[in-house]
C-alpha cells in the first residue's frame, strides 16, 4: 500500500518511522536467549556507563527474571551510570546519573562507588559490563596525577575542536584510570562479559565508551598527535606523562584479554536504519541506505545530502513512487561560540539551504538518544514549506546557519522533534523522502 502523498502524511510518515526505528535500536537482552549468561556460582556483578546503560540494566534484569530461578536472580547486584534524565528504575541494579558530555563530580563519585563492587571479587564471580555511547564522560576517573578539572577542560576543547569520536576517545583513554582496557585488570580472575550499544561509526568495540574492558591499539604518541593537530591546551605534567608513556593503555598483545569473552554489540546504527527501511517498504516506499557511518562537518554533510536529493529527484521521472534516502553516523560542528543547536539541526538547516524550497522533498534528522547536542530536542523536520514559514517568522536560512542558530530556527517555525530521552544511543538518524 502506497502512502498518500500530501504534506501532512509525509511529515507524519517520517516521524512515525523515526519512532519505529528507535524502538528497534533499544537494547533487548530477552532477544539474546541463546547467548544470555548462565547464573554464576558466585556473585553476578553488573557495572556500566552510558546513555543506554540504564535501559540495558533494566533489560538485563527482565531477561534474568525470565531465564533464571528466583535464587539465581537474587545474586544480581550492580551499579551503572547514565546521563541526567536517562535513569530508569531497576530491582537489583542501581542506576545513577551524572553529567554528559562534560564530566562532573557526580560521575567520579559514582564511578568510585561502582568500582568498589569489585574490591573483593573472586574467581567464581561473573562481571557483566554494560557500555554505550556517553560512557567515556559519565565514568570519569582521571589517571593518577590528573585532576577532574584537567579532564573537564580537555574534554570541552575536544568537543569544540571538530575532532571525530575516534580521535576524542584516543585522548580520553590515555588520561583515564579505567579506559583502554584498564577496567579489566580490576576484575582480576572473574569471568567478564561486555555488552555494548554502539554509537561509533563502524562499530569498533574498542572505541565505544573508550573501551574499558577492551585492548587499545592507539598509543600515547597518537594522543599527542591529536592534541597537536587540534591545538588542545594541556599542562606540562600531562604532556610529560604522555611523552614518557606513563599513561599508556593496555595493548592487544596483553595476556589479560585472553580471559575475557568477545564483546557483544547489542544494537547499532545499522539496526536503526534497517528498521526504517523495513517500515518504509511496508508503506510501499522504496528505501536506500546510503551509509550507516557518515562523518564530517554537519554543514558539509547537509549540503552533500541536499545535492544528492536534488539529483535523485531529477532521476525520478521513470520512478513510479516515492523514494527514501537513509543515513546514519555522527557529524561534528566546529567554530560554534554562540547560537543554539546540535549537529542534527545544523545538518538539516544546511540541507534546507541547499534544497531552497524544491517541491516534493522532505527530511528528518535527529539524534537517536533524543538529545541533539545540549538541546532538549532530538532534531527537526524539513518540508517544502520550511522556507515560507521561515520568511513569515523573519528568519534567514543563511544567517541562522552562519550563526549556528539551527535549533532556534526550527523552534520558531514549530519543526523541532522533542522525544525526550530514548535511553538508547546509536548515533544520528537522517531520512530524506522524495515524493
């Protein structure tokens, strides 16, 4: 059945598809029946951090309630750290909150409390690690000789620099007491299983939350090169620790990794896009997944996708129905010292500036965690009337883009998407509908 092609239906289709895709990208331990862990002889300790870690903890408990006896379920204890507003009530696992993307005192305190569960760990215990995007900032334990203020300052600089997530996490790992495999050492001889929700283009497990239980192939020298490339200011003492290799992470050759089971990626951007593709096909709309790992400046990606949309719409002469272009990944916004907006609204504003009101083109761009940058919106939606609404509101597409004022732009024309925290995090979701 084909969707009736009018503006309200098209916009509602995009919003409904986003909701369906988000549900598909949420962690689901019940679906892991074949690989769900068996109850240990000793304690079952759940630890973790990230925007999705609260829901991961709840889902783990739901599955354990289903698959384990009440006596085994009572063995579960744990603590995970999620972003403020992303918490969820659990029966056995305590879900606490801290600041993201810049760490705060609560993140450090809660991380210490979480790691105290490992202080008397034994070989017959099993540690379940739940990590997702955001875990790097939420579980902030600076390495010896580095202060929280140091990490906060470096983190702010990295966020504003335009460095991609791989580069930022390389630096973060080397300044941490627990990242880059170091957490695994604290688990001693216990069995360790790591579950992940990926917000990393390419889904490299060692990058997600800066890889607390996984080996790190990057080096202190790599971190120094990134610091130099993006002109990140660091103290002389931190520079010296990096130069001497004092802050080196655990490498793949380290025998400690032989005891850990391979990490399990529960959901990723690909799951998000596949669900959107399936939903669109049910509605009679052909979907094309361009990529699940697009990176780069949000403004430039928006322009590129806009040009692709224009070209594809020209080729629709021989096409009998609407077409959907899907993409995921994580863009960046640099040079922003004022204005309101995140990478998704910036992308969409650049897209709109490129499309220039061309008929028959609609688009949605939103962050899968429900929070676009520091905004309380997930993203926004674009339609052929966007330019007209902007003119009525005395808004300039070009000026708003230049001022990085994308969230305010879409707010004033009533096109923001406000979902609230979704409790998952698999990067950005972009959909362009050609009718």
